[in-house]
C-alpha cells in the first residue's frame, strides 16, 4: 500500500500523525512526503534563506527516524499558500497533479481545512481539488496540527468517520521525530505541547478505558465506503483505534429512557 502525505510545513506530519505514520510503516505501507511551503519564516533569529537549508536538513533527519523514503518539495514561500497568484496557483496545481499521477497512491493524507493556519487551509483545498480530478480517486484521510480556536473563520471540513488511534508505543519515536526539527522546537516547545495534546485527547475521549491508551492521535476519514479495501488495511495498521464520530458526555437519551 502507498500513501502520499501532504504537509504545509515540514514538521506538520510528525506533530499531527507521527504515531499513525510509524504504525503504517511497520505494517508495510510506503509513505511519500510532499512539502508545500519552504518554511522560511519559521524563526525570529535565523534568516529566511538560511532557515530553508536548516529545515531541509531537519526534515531529512525526521524522514530517517520515521522510515519515510521518498519526498517532493514544492518550495512555496512560507505563509503565502493561501495568496498565490494565478500563475503560481497554476504551477502548484500542475505539480500536485503530476505527483498524484506518478505516485498512484492508495491513500492521501492532508491537513484539515478547519486548521487555523492559512497554509494548512490552502494545502487542504489545493490537494483535494487535484485529487478530485483523479478517477477513481484515492482514500482521503485528514489530520489536524493544533487545536487553536479559530472562532470567526472556521470552515466546514467534511469527513465521514473520525477515529482516535492509540499511540503509546509510538510516542518515543514521535518525540524524536518532532525534536529533529530543532529550529522549531527551540522556538515553540512543540514537543512538550504535542505530548500534552495527545494525552488530553486520550482523556477527553476516554481512551484509557476504551482502547487502553494514554496517548492518542485523531484523524478523519473521507468517504471510506468508496474505498473499503484500503480503509480496512488502514484500520488494521493503526490498531488500537475506535470510532469517535459521535461524541457524548454522560448518558445517552436511550439510556435515560431505559
């Protein structure tokens, strides 16, 4: 099975689904990364030109740690993916379509459209527009990077199934992959933030009781009914996992009537 993993910045997948990716690689999935932006503005102390090179080396280290071999780098200027000119957008669309045709992926991973960062939203829209041109198109799985409250610009982001995936066994590898991006960790303590976030999600969804996990990642699966074989392979790879599409607190109305 092959998966294309699109990320706006080169640490996004380690942060969001570093555990899921380790599980997939362990079960024989071949993962290809596609970096959309160059990450040049991700520091207050390193010049943009220098930071591009630093982040490329950090990304290479992460790929080695997670077992990701192949990658593509579009090099769009950091922070501009939502503001591309018509010429730039045409070029990006052509690159995405070429990558999709070349990869013949069974599964596409992309960021949520509801993420607060404009590069994340833009990556979602660009990727889905390119994927929809493929017939049949691959299974689409969406991930979120952070849970920042974007109250006023929150956009609809349809998926059919939301899953939580236990990643206790993978947390050590995930932390190492995130810390490979030292230019970002030193700036924002992203490793500590992720550890707390994955623990918070576990307890918010009662994962210690439901699937026996203290740390979880959450993903959204789009139209799994059209891709039953690939969905089945994904679910087998990421166990333990469970459906949290509907979240309830306390008793259900059926419990009350009973």
